[in-house]
């Protein structure tokens, strides 16, 4: 995964997330949708994605809403890792 001017782009698969969508939550929850969604994909190394996601959130701050906190990232990752 790479953080770009666009947002986040996967280097191994054709997959892109635009910066204006980084703050999306799972409907009816406070979970960050991209973390939970990509943790479900077998080809995603979730720790690498979360590192890129954190960097993208910092780099693209102001281009998405609502804001994303590190606590929300940790909570969403913990939820995504549950069996």
C-alpha cells in the first residue's frame, strides 16, 4: 500500500481509496469501514494497510469528514482481528 496524492493505492492489486473517503464508518457503528473491510481480504496484510491508513489520515487531513483519531484506528483494528 502506498499513500499518494489521491489517497491510498495498493501496489500489488488494483485497489484505490480516495482521500475523501478515509473517514467512512461502518453503517450503524463507529468502526472505520476501510480497516474492517480490508481485514476481510485474504490478500491484504492488515498491519501494512493500517500503517498506510494512519499516514494517509495525517497527510490528507481536512479532505475527509469526520476526523479520524488514533483511538478509532486501534478500536477498529481490534474489532477486525476478532475471529
